[in-house]
C-alpha cells in the first residue's frame, strides 16, 4: 500500500541511498542541516535531525509519484496535511483549496424544512420582485430598478429567512442583517407575500414621496431614514456594508462584555457582492473581525462572477482569490460552489480530472457557459479532457445544463449557514457561486448587461413565468405588457401559512427597525459647572475643555456608562490618555501582555470591560464604530452616546461616505473634529490643516455643526445636543422636504431628533473666560450671539468671528478702538451652518406658502439692531462665513483661510491668510471707508502700519505649550 509506505516509510523496501542517487530527489543532508521549506511562499528554516528517515520518506513519495501520477501524489500530500492538522502538528495553513465545496456532501446536515413548499413561494418572490421592477418602468414613471442581483441570490436569502435569521421578538434579541442594496426588490417581494406591504406599495417602488402619500412608496435601496420602520442597515454604497457589519458584530460583544445587554444569541449577517469586494473598504478591515474572533459574524458573498459592466475576474477566479484573502486574514471560509447535481460526478472523478478542470477554468469562461446551453458546456468544459468528457457521456445536454451552482442549491446553502453558526472563534465567510440573473432566461442570465436591465420582454415574462410556475395566463400578460400582474395566492394558502409560521418561529418579520428605547435621564447643571467657570489665567485649548467636561459627564450615574469614546490612535494628541487607566480600552481578549508603561499612572490599559473603543489608525473603522454605537438606541434598544474624536482633517474628508451612511442609519452622537483649523496646528502642514470640514459637515443634512470658541460654549452645545438626541421629545420638522412628507415611524418611544453633532475643537491654548452673566444662550445655540459689546462711539463696526478666531476678533476690537477710534462689537458665531439652515427654512416656507409671513431669519434679527459694516473671519475658508451672506443686513466682508495649509507659526499662518487681528482691523476700516464713515487714507495707513501684506511683520509666536502629532 502506497499510503502505508508513506505513512510508515521505514517499512518501505526502498532506501534512502537510492533516493539520494535520484537526480529528481533532494540529496540527503547531514543531521542538523537546515531544510528550506517553502510552501505558498512561506519559508521557514528547520534542522533535519534524521536525514536518513527524511530520505526514506522522500523516496517513498517519489516512488508513489512515478507509479500513481501527480493526481494521487497531490491527494496524499493534502491528506497528510489534513492529518497533521488533526494531530495538532503546527504547520502553516494552506490559504486555498480546490475549486469545490468546502463541506463534503456526506457532512451536510439534515434539512429541516419542506423544500418543495419553500421552493414554491421562493418562485413567487422571484416573480414579484422582477415584476415590481418591471412595473416601475411603466410609462410616466420609469424609475428603474435591478432585477438580476436578487435573481442570483434568492435562495441564499430564502434559506436565511426560513431557517436562520431571527426577528426582533426572538428571545435572544434577534439578528442583524445587512442586505445587499440591489437585492431590495426581493426583500419587498417577500414582505408583500407576508402581508407587510400591499400591491399598491410595491407599485410605489422608487417613488418615495409621489406615490400614495408620504411613507407609502418604497425606497430604492435599504434606507432606514426613508423607511424607518423597515430597513435597519444602509448598504448600497459598496464597501460600507462589510465594514459596518464587522463593527456591528464587535459592538455587540462590547455591549455584552460591559454588562449592558446580553447579545450572546445575536448574529450579524452581511450579504455582499463579489464585485463589491474590490472596494478597499470591503477587505480593508477584515483583520479586525479575525483579531476580535467575531464568531457572531457571517459574510455571505454572492459570487455571480459579475459586477455592473462585466466579469469580476474574467481571467482569474474571484472565489479562490477571496478564499485566500479571507483565510489569510484568519477567517473561516466556506465555499459553496457546486449544487447537488454535481455530487455524483465528483464522486466518480477518480483521477481528479474534473477537479482539475474546475480549478483551471477562469471565471470568464464559467460566465460564458451559463450564457449558452448544455451542449456548449459539454463541448467547452467537459470536452477539454477526454476523462471528463467520458464522465458526462451518459448525461443529456439538458442534464448537463441542470448541473447547478451551489449558491442556488438550497441544501448546500443550508449546510453552509449551519456550519457558519456552529463555528467558534472566527468569523465565517461563505463564498457562494451563482448566476447573475438566474431564472430570468437567456436575455438576462450571465449577460454582461444584465445588471442594468430593468424590464423584460413579453417573451421573457412568459418564459420566466413558466420556469417559476406562476399561475398567470398568457392573456393576463398580454393585456398590458407594462403591468404584468403580481402573484399572491392569498394568506390562507398553505405555502403562505408555512412561510408566516417560519417567521413566527424565528421571532417575527425581517427586516425591521424599532426605536423602542426610553429617553435618558439627563444630568442637571452639575457636570457643566466647572467648564462654565472658565480657566482663569490658565491657557486651555477647547479640546482640553471638552475632555474636562466629558470627565464630569462620565461620572454621571445614568449616562456615564453610556458614553463611548471612539478614538483612532490620537488619544494622546487630544489629552485623553488620562482616560486609559480609568475607563480602560476595550479588548475582547483583555490584556495578555505586560504593558511597557504598566508602572506609570497613565498606563495603557486594555480590558474586556473597557469603555474606550480604541480603533487604531483607522478612521474608516472608527466611523463604522460610530455608526454601530450611535444606532444602539434602535438596534439594541440601549441608547449609547458615541464620542468619536478625530483629527478633523481625516473625518468628513476621508470618510464622508461612511458618515453619510451613518446619517441614513439615523445614528446619533457626537463627532469631534479636534485639531481643527487651518492655522492652529503649528508644524503639521498641508495634509493636516483643516479649513473646510465645517463646510463638508454642512453638506450632510443630519449634522449639526458648531465651531465653539470657549469652554462655556461647549458646555451649552453638548448639553443641548444630549437633550435633542437623547432626551426624548418630538422630532424637529424637516425643512428640506415638503411639510408632512417626512416618513415617520409608527412606534417611536425614544423620540428626539435623528441628528449627530459635529463640534470642531482646537489645540491652541488660551485663557477660557468665565461664562458671562447675561449670556444669550438661545443665540449661542442658534449660531450667533453678542459676546462683547464695544464702547460708546459714533463709528461702529460688527466683527463676526468663530472658534479660534474669536480671540483675534477681540484683539481687533481693541486695536480698532485704541488706534482708529472705531467701536466694534464682537459676535461669536458658533455655527454659520445652523444660521443658514434656519434662514433657508424660512425662505422655503415662504416659497411654499406665498403670502404668509415665515418671519425674519434669526441671523438677520440678531444683527438688525447692530450698526454695520459686518466683517466675518474664522480659521475656515470663506465659504463657511459666506453661508449667511444673504441675510446679513449690511455690507458684509469675509476673511478666511482659502487654500492649502502649510506649517509655520500661528501668527505667520494667520498673516499669510489675512485672518489675524490686524487684517480684521484693516478689513473693517475698509468697509467703513466704503460707507463714508472713515477716511480712505486711514485704510492705507493701517495696512502700512501693520504691514498686513508682509509675513515677516506678523507677531512672534509665544506658544510653546502644545505639540500635535
Ligand atoms: C461605492 C459604489 N460604487 C459604485 C456603485 C454602483 N454599483 C451598484 S451595483 C454595482 C455592481 C455590483 O456588483 P456586485 O457587487 O458583484 O453585485 P451583484 O449585483 O453582482 O450581486 C455597482 C458598480 C455603488 N453602488 N457603490
Ligand atoms: Mg456580482
């Protein structure tokens, strides 16, 4: 027996010497010599302690190879590797396996459902999904949709819905399902059969506002914001689903480990496209799931080998590539490539010829086979090797055509899902091979154009109806080819009853979104007291003031434990390292090493019950983390308060799309753009200096952006943010859409507003003043208030400054008074964008109801009693200040930091951009001169005196206190 010879080479008749004489064999090496073992490019150096024995093994191998051929040799090698693994011999893992199913047929579990019944209504869902999209193309509507994506993944969803995905009423709390965006038609079609959606609603697909009144139409893709009772997770921007699913699964553990909620019986499923896996975001964080051992997470990648334009990997094999990639990262990989029809062929494939063909056929060819027929497959696939040709000799062309792909085989999928759930210690990815446009007939299946095809010809419809066995007649289809009928057998139909029963057993319908938490009991004045007092003479940056405030809030009994700091490796920059030992950094594995700074007060402390989510240098993952934490009030019914603090430049600019999805998902929380400003980050330069994130933030309608100057401003902003987001109350009307059209949730006990706060914070230290006694809190929160009135005088100007520029405004106020006889009032503009929003809301209201008086915009009201001109300056580009131009009652001049940042001292940078105190003075004098209130000559005199065109004339920096990273 060859196997015996290999396993027990010493009993073999061949000798080590013989092997050594063979030029094909490795020569014997002296004891202790190192053998270079290379497999899959992994090299290790091992000493050979028994060269004689090694020789015998090699000789046995050679002999077997000569006698039995490479197929057998390959088998034995793999079998040996398998045995080594079984016996716990540590060897580097192979990252790829043959192009066959990972789960052998004999290991497939018993299928508990009634496959025939499930097949029946799966066909109805397929039909209704396609018909819904087709009908959305009717004349006068023509809003499109996708048919082929769901057609390829129907079986994968249905196995899940019928047997795995648990609804919100399940005792474990239910699963979280990320549905591939373009598969939404299938999900609607199922909801229709379930009685959750009406036929009329299906006809409102993609007509979210115009069809049948607000909230009756169906959103194109999974958009919780547009269908807040239905969709939970937005996915359609490719690559965000994978990241968000990973961080959702990690957050589930976090909640559990911190004792906030038992999530041990909740699973996260993410359905993804194979084309989608080319997004860096799709693959870029899979190591997080492996490192965190997220066995509560399963990716199901629908490998239909196609994306929008054509094949994903025409020349290669996407399934094999993804297998290596995921396994290399530490995932459990389950390939579901072939349907049960192949089982017999594979077991008859004694010499591995079929597997060899499977291994060596590129995806582009697999796609072409499925766009042809059985005869084509016989000739071009099986015909490539006489042994495989022989293998299918007894099969008709039709039988060959019926050899299905694994992703369409119910039982294979069931087996994969069951294995994924049973697997411990690793996340699982299921790579399921399918056909894009499956079941839709020749014009759709595996065609390059299939993704974009939105309607079917009459012939397509008839053929599709036949294949799916839908009881609809030719006459019905011919009656109006734009409106083929939906099919629903009525809720008493046994198949529908079965379907509903499955969902009842599994804990209710899915997808479903709830917002059933109770509003939080928010703290009173106490935590805010100290930051409102200011810092006296001490120089304190607003970032520090914020950290200080948080320290107080973290002590609060009710909300303290719900605050979740999310930090992408900048805690030290922002002075949050003091939180490490007290709050600790969450790590599922705790801390398995001795921290180098263990002896220090501020030791780096990881813990299984840590409160901080320290995400490493990973803004994309932090954004996903923010999304999971900020939607916990809905997803888990446990309101959590994310504080995601980042380098402001690497927030909206880098991960704007993730934040957009967070907004879609109705995330709430605080995002803190630290080290903000174009000129404050001395020494960092062009890539770091942020003068525009406030503008970017203003493009996201869910974000309320503030640019506070002082710690007491921060106190009021944070307090109001907590009230609006976590304190209950009615949602504010959405002025961006027609009144009354905003979709509302049927059951929303949590209340409050679906917004996030973006607060910019600086690292420039200056004394934080105490809160003025007569502080205009309303103005502060609305976006502008008078901070410091100028003295009495004839000639007046208004300085509108924000954030770190407020101290410059105050200095300009002094200079104007002392050197030019001009009295200036200084306004702190906490939010140009909020002022703009409010004014726009009034304008749009006036447009919609001509003749009614919507009132004067707040900013106009606030400034109406002030005597212009108005000069606005900030550390942000002018477009930020220009947001309110239209409503400023008088001459309005803006100064800003347009252009790339650079590294220099702060005074130098401010001079270069002309946003320093002296530049503000000159701008004010110039505006006054225009109004005839100041002599033109004074303007030139001031410009000359301050040399505002000369960077060398800028003040010298006195700052030595802060060092950004
Ligand atoms: C970030 C992003 N880029 C582009 C698109 C446009 N788009 C939508 S679907 C699609 C192809 C999807 O292919 P695949 O992921 O393989 O899914 P399939 O439909 O084949 O299941 C593309 C390019 C998108 N939705 N998101
Ligand atoms: Mg695809």
